[in-house]
């Protein structure tokens, strides 16, 4: 069975500093991994995905994620945080063996402090 | 390009009642998925429709049902509402049901069951 874990409920970072939001996964077979962001009272917005290829994936709004197979991790990163990056971030894994659906983590609230 | 739209935005129902939530998919998208997001949790997959047929279902009871119409819009119906059904219901559309196709989410319908 597929699952993802986001070990930090809350991450605080100063504006301009690099940020990391952590995600680990458990899947059978090759993982298909996604990051989504949710702003208050809004739906989720797609940031990036890892399907195959380079372990460093670049996405929207300057975000990137590093896939590490040996550590079963897919951490989200950004070199320089903006106050507008403050939001709820979800890591997700796709079940490719059955229904086309996503298993989401519980989310990490990122707060960027001015 | 019109994104995913959901209606209504908010709804209050009484335990035991029935509710219908509606979703218009993004232009060109033939696949619609529904997710339930309880407060403080990640979204959970309810079911998916691909070209008017159910294409997968999560761990939700049969009182959660759906439809997809020829224009690919969709409805989520919940019968015999329970207090625990209170949540944000998210609709997501995608170009197809391929495992690597990103989902595009609407802003959700906030359902409160009293």
C-alpha cells in the first residue's frame, strides 16, 4: 500500500533563507510523487512531480524537489523564501497500479517570517 | 482558460439529509476526481470518473455516489449525512486518467453537518 509522511506539522523560516519541507514515502514499485500547495480557503495547486529521470525536479514559483530513492524521500526546497510562500504544503504519491488517485500526506504549514 | 469550478462554496445540512455537490471540469479535461479534506488533514480520495464511468474508488461507503455528464462536469451525492461528513470537498479534473497527469483542483465546497 502507498503512503506518505510529512514529519513536520509546521515549518518556520525567515524571508530570504532557504526552505525545506520534508516528505518520505512508502510504495510498492516505482514511486510517482507530487507536491501541491494550498492557500487559505482555496483548492490545491500543483507545484511539481517526479516520475522518472533526474532526481532534482524543478517546478512552479521557484520550488524544486529532490528525489532520494535510498532514503525514500522527496523533500521540497526553495533557495530563498518569500512571505507569499506561506501556505499549507502537501506531498502525495500516485497509485499507478490501480485507480488514478493520489494519497496525500497530512500537510506541513510553512510560515515565512518577514 | 476556465479552471475547475465548484458549487456551492458553503453548505449547511442536518444529519440524515442528502446533499449534492457540483463540479465543472477545466476545459479539455475528461477526468474528474473527488476528495474529502477533513479539518487539519490531507485530502482523501473518494472516487474518480473517466468519460462518464467510475474509474476507481477510495475507502468510502456506498452512500457516497457520483455522476459524470457528457460535458465532463460531475456531481457528488452523499446520502444519510453524518456529523463526520463535515469537511471540504474538493473536485479535481485532469486531461486524462494517466498516472502522471497532474490534477487541477477547484476551491472546494465546505460542508457542515449539524
